[in-house]
C-alpha cells in the first residue's frame, strides 16, 4: 500500500470531507488546498495524466499529526516538561506502524478497541502482537506492521465507523 492508498482508505473509513482533509493538513503544518486534496485522493490506476499528487512520508506524517490535533485538540507542554519527540515516518518500513500509533491516539482507542477493530475485519490479533506493532522502532520486541495488518485495520475502522 502506498501513502495515497492509506489516506484514501482512512478518509473513507472515517467519512472525512475534502475541506476537513485540507484543515487537517494545515493543523499538521502543511498548506494543502481542497483541489490538491482531490488530486491526492485520486486512484493511481485512473488515467495517468499526471494529475495525481504523490503523498510523501513527511506529508502523511503531517496529516496524521494534524489528525490528532483535529480530534483531540492541541496539547501544550506542561511547565518544566520536555517535549518528547513524536514518532515520525523515516522510511517505508515503519509507515504502517506509525499509522496504527497515531490513529490510536487520535481516536482515543484502547488496546481492546484496536483488537475489536481487527476482529471486525476478520483478523485475530493478540495483545502481544498489537503491542509489538505499537512499540518504538529499535525496541527488542518491535515488529514491523505489514500491509495486510494495516489494510485490515483500516477495513475494520470502516466497519466500526460506517457500519
């Protein structure tokens, strides 16, 4: 799954309007107009006239950060508290892991909620396996989230929020 496909599926699952998408990008620190959102959401198998905008890892990361702010509000650091560096998409192997983490935060999902979302899509995921996906990259129990898990997670979200 490429970044555009991830965004298309997330938008469908949560019924996010194009104007809301542009607002979420803005909250994440990137200016994207509504017509540009439409170009990002175009499927790649449609006519190859160069009208699709490829979503980079940093653009997807900005969208997910904006999505957290959109759903939960801006969090101000407490006095004397160091701002912890948030996980970012550094390479294509951890895109799905970051998607799971940031969607979990934005939608205030518990581990049980996430397991339920996977079950709705017909996939049984254990607490330990889910915990491995949500760990920091480099941790000894970290596990790369493969496309089939991310696809089923987005499918489960669609069933939960649209069904």
